[in-house]
C-alpha cells in the first residue's frame, strides 16, 4: 500500500469512527428515552462499530510495515487477524442483542398491555441514522474497491448491514406507533440475525486469509495456462497458489528438456517467473523449480 492510499484509508476509518460515535450516542440516548428496543439494539450495533474502527486503526499501523528480519513476507496478516476479531465482535454483539430482545418479548407476554410503546420521535431518529449510514456505506465501498483493502471492504459490508438493520428499525418503530408494540422487538431480532450472518461470513473469509487457503479453481487454472503457454515449458509438474490477504504467492515446478544447459533452463524459469507476475498483478512472487523431463 502506498503512502497516499494508506493516508486515504486512515482518513476513512477515522471518519467512520466519528460517525459511529455520533450514531451510537444518538440511538442509545433516544432508544432508552423513547422506549424503543429496535433503536437500542441498533445503538449497540453502532457501539460495536466503534470498537471495530479503533481496532482497525491500531492494526493498520502494524499491517503496513515493510518486511523485516522477523517477518520477511511482510505484516499484512495482522490485517487478517483484525478481520477475524471483527467477526468475533459482531458475533458477540448479535448474541447480546438477541438475548435482550428475547427477554423483552417474554416480558411483553408475561405482562400484556402494560409495556409502553416506543415514542414517535424514535422513528425520525432512525430515519436520520439510516441516511447517515447509507452515505457512509457508499464512501467505504468506494475506498475498498479503489485500494482493494480487505478490512475496509469488510467494514463496508458492515455498514451495508447497518443500512438494512436500521431500515427494519424504521419499519418496526413505525408499525409500533399503531399499538403493535411487538414489531419493535421483531425489528430488533431481525437486526441481530443480520449481524450474526455477517459475523459468520467475516470469520470464514478471514480464516481463509490466515490459513493460506488456495484461491478459486478458475484463478489457479488461469495461472496454469499461462505457465504452460511459455516456450520451453513441457509440463507443469506441480502448482501451488496461496492467498496472502488480497495478494498471492505462487510455487510451481516445471519440466524442461533434459538436454538443455543449466543456463537455458534458468532462462526459461526466469521467463515463467516474470510472465506470471506481469499477467497477474495480485501475485507478489512466483517461485519456479525446474525439473528435467520424464522419459517414459
């Protein structure tokens, strides 16, 4: 990541942090004052977003460091670790919201007609939060696509989820104004389900980053085809590709004529090395091992 891109990503995270602090205070304050369970749940979601933004800011300083003696492959996987923790935070948030909502529903059933519905003003607060979150989502999606930044991309998904969640909050609070108080709790439960789903997606994806999972079969097949098309390569004996966050490492064994000189075989390997890295910009390094052709 260049200095310019790192600066823009950092600005985006700080902006998101300030907005999430504002939204958490807004939602929780009016949710508690206006007796709106959906708004309180949405506020807890925004509070978890604050922790996420702070974590990303801290990790980003380490993830963008240059390779050193202890980390010759760079520090990018710190970002993968942050991505994983982000998923855990969302999972815990979903569990807490679900618990509070179920307790509220049980209370409504035990004491029907005694629970006060949400104040009408909470509907307008939810609409304001919805607009702010939608703008923030579009901004994060733009930054994530521009710099192919996995954590920003994940946070953009989170903001999109917040848009859906707050939309349900608006609907639930609006219906609750007509005496159907249960819809406030139903909206809160739907918010928890959305957060839980996002948490599982992020945990699965971050695990693939941290465990050197191979990319898609289509991507491997494309790399295989390019290598085999190079003059002098008789066969691809072995090909391994692993993810390094948004980038790739390639290890390949090629077969060449056993009659070639060492210098000639080296030039073929060097051609494979440069060709793969040129055709596939996401490949950080292509390691090539040369085998003599197998005479059957």
